[in-house]
C-alpha cells in the first residue's frame, strides 16, 4: 500500500470524524430552530428535574468528550501540516515554535512577533471554548411551551341571548330565582363584594364560586379551561339557567397544534393559561347627596310591629318595620321594607346598625337610555359615618385577559364598551341581583355592607371611623368596589347557569349564542428552545476548529501528493526528543547564538528545513537554510 494512500486514509478519517461532530452540532441547532422547542417525554423530563446534578454531570461528560475529540483531531492535523511544511520549504524557528505550540493546544508570548502570538492565543482560547460551547448547546433548560388554544363560550352581549333571557323571565319570572339559586346569588354576591372592596387597599382576597377560585373578583367571566372549571356535579332538572345552584359548567376549549408539531404535547410540570374571553364589570361612582339635591331624596317611616316588655336577654324585645322610599329622579320612587330589632321602648341600640339601600332600576332622566341604574344608601346608628349617598352603577361589557395559574383565576380588562339598548334584559337581571343584595345585606341588628366598610377602613388606617370621619373618600371607594364585585358576580352566575351541563341539548351552545375564546396554554417543561444568539455563539468555536482542521488536512494531503512519498519513520514536530535529535544531526549547533536577548531574537529568525537521508529515512536532520 503506497504511503500517499495511507496518508489519504488518515486524512479522510480526521475529516470524517470532524465533519460528523460538526454536523451533529449544526443538526441539533437546526432542529431547535425548525421546531422552536425540543422536549423529552414526561417521564424523562421528570427524571431530569429530580436529578439535576446527575443531568449536569452527563451533559458535561458528553461535552467534554466531543471537545477533546475535536481538539485531538485538530492538533493531529496541525502536526501533519507542520511536518510537511518543514519538509517542503524553509521555516523560521519562531514559526516552528508557534506551530509546535499549536500542535499541543498551547500558545507563545513574544511581543516581537505579535502576529504569531495573537494567532496562537486566539486558537488557544477557541480550543478552551469548545467545552463551553458544547455544554451550552446540550444543556436542557426550563421553559414554557406555548400552545394555541381556541374555543367558544356563551355570548351574553348579543340580541340572541337577550331574547333567551327575556323568554326565561316570562316563562318563570324572577320569583323562580327564589330557591337555592337565590341563596347562591345572595351569599355569592355578598362575598364577591367583600373581596372586591378590600383589594384597593391591599387586603388579599380570593373568591370561590362553584369550585373555581378567583383572585379578588370574578371579572364577570366563567372558566374556559377544564381543570379550572370547578365543580364536577351534575345540576338537577331545575338547576340550570336562572335556577343554577352549582354544578359542572360546559367547557369548549381545545389545543390548536402547530404545523411542525410531530410529538405529543407533554403534560409538563405545570400548566398556565392566558385567555381572551368575555367579561363584565361596572363603573361605579358613589357620592354624597347634597341637601339641595332634588333629584334623589329619602323618605322613611317606621312603626313597631312587635313588642315584649317582659323579654329576657336572650329573647327579642321588639321589632320595627321600616318603609324606605327613595326618589329616583323623573318623579319615580321605589319603596323597600326592612325589619330591625329594637328594645321594648321601640329604640335601636347604638351598637346596632341600620344601612338601608334602595335600587332604582330604570332611567333617571327623561329620554335617557337604560344603560345604568342607581342605588340610594344611608347609614344610621353604628353606620352614621355614611350619610345620604347615591351610587350610579354603569355596567360595562368587557374583553378580559384571564390568567389561569396555580389553581387561581385572575383577570384584567383589555377593552370595554357600555351597554346598548339591546342589553336591557341583562341590565334588569344585574339590577335585580343588586336589589337582592340591598335587601339581604341588612339583618336585624347589622348590615353586611356596613360591617364591610367599617372593618376594611379600620384594618387599613389608624383612624377611628365615626360620624365625624374626615376621609369619606376611602369609604366611597370601598362602597364602589363592593357594588362592582356584586355586578361582576351576577354576570358569572348568569354565564354559569346557562353554560351548565343540561342547559342546552347535547350540552352544545347554539351558534348564535357563541362567543370565540382565544389564548395560549403555557406548559412548564425542560428541553431546548431558541435562545437568541447564544446558540450561534456556542457553535462558532466548533466551526472555526473544524475549518482549520480541514485546511490543515488539505494542505498535508496536497503536499504528500507533491512529494509523492511519505516519511518511512515517524517524525513528530511536537515531540521534544524528535526535535533535539534532528537538531543535533543537523548544523544548528554551529549557527545558533547564545542565550542573551539579542541571541534569542536572532535565533528566532533562523530558517531551517527538515531533511532525511537513506532509503529508509531513518536519519533526519534540521538544516539551516541561508
């Protein structure tokens, strides 16, 4: 077998292995770029998560093996190229020194030879970056895998739902709500209002309804994600729509797989969702009623309906019936009755509280479109800190971004629009829920609304709330948030009732009652994803070394063909013993200067060439070329 062919096989092996390694790197990088995300099965992902140290060790080991292999192939090619260079034409000793340093993966530091110093330092750094580059490429990271979600939910904003709601009112009437559903509306609305009232002042609140947990308030939404939808119970025959008292809500949302998704979607470590869907809120403005105001007015009369002068401490001494009449503008009045506990003389205790409120569910001015309603409210006894006040409630149809995370649903308004004339039925329902609250919140001795205002104020300030309260602003903000929470809950109740299992045939919402739902599911997992320019920087050292290896091998191969023979015995320019033997055999000893500064500089410029004698090439010597 000829020496040229042997050299060819040797060079082909070096190039082949180096190209395979480079192809692996670029193939891996290309796969990440093409698929955007690469991730293992859930079993492997959990294994990696639970054994981070072992994962780091394995990745580092693989990166080290690849780096060492690449470096060995490079230095071997440099040795071959340098040997052919010393044989083909003269080379200065400083160039030979630089070549020897490169063949050992080292460098030289000679400021007199800046070009060679810079070259060896650059390649030294590149070789050291090989492990870092491979580690960067191969180390999996934690990321959130985005999956597009689409679906539909109940559209309560259109005319189709208004017709459906009107039919429900006519068929069963609002009185139909006065069963278990009424209790849900009453208690749920109260708790939602309490939670919303405290959030402005930093009081954390989580509102639970039908098994779903909302951050502060519902935002008027219903869960559109199955694992956040809450109760799995099946509502009874009369337990849907306006009779809803809890149960499974139909969810019609699913994943939309991308064109390049060739592997199953992982379960992941956790899943979060960000969905655009319908919501409902209210702009609520509360302010005192001035004594000169003629649009809104109070008229109260009462009488003792029960009295027991001999009643003990544990029995009711008396009951008083209050008839509260509120003037709601346009000469329209609304009457509401309340009952409170009194003593045998017919008087309420100062430790008791009376906070009547009247809901005016209609236009306040002639020609006004029915898009809002008014609540008149005033506190007595313990609640005298709240004087005659009016709250205008203007519901808003919203598009919200609902974030589903850690078993909690939080929503933020993206856009909003006021009610239109076709939303009259919906507004009537909301006003009816507010009326339920105004009635149900007042007990025999206290009011839920009043106690909420009192406790939130007391827990967020150092002042004592009373009838001489200077900061009425906070009380009104709390009251506004309370009614906003009630309104948002009423919309969530309505959506839940009409989306409950059994509300529609086959649990399918008719097309004209559907509203699109869009969003993204984020799956927390581990794997590889595109990290800006980091991967490109990581692949650069591997690419540079491969190109230089190819150049050295090509040079060696061309020189071997030109020489048409190979060394019959081994000569390794990076081997100190070999260099000493060749130097002694030649005439270097007669030419080189002493070890002073000038002598070293002159010696570095001496040009030498490798020669060999004998047919077997056993004797090799470095000869000075003048």
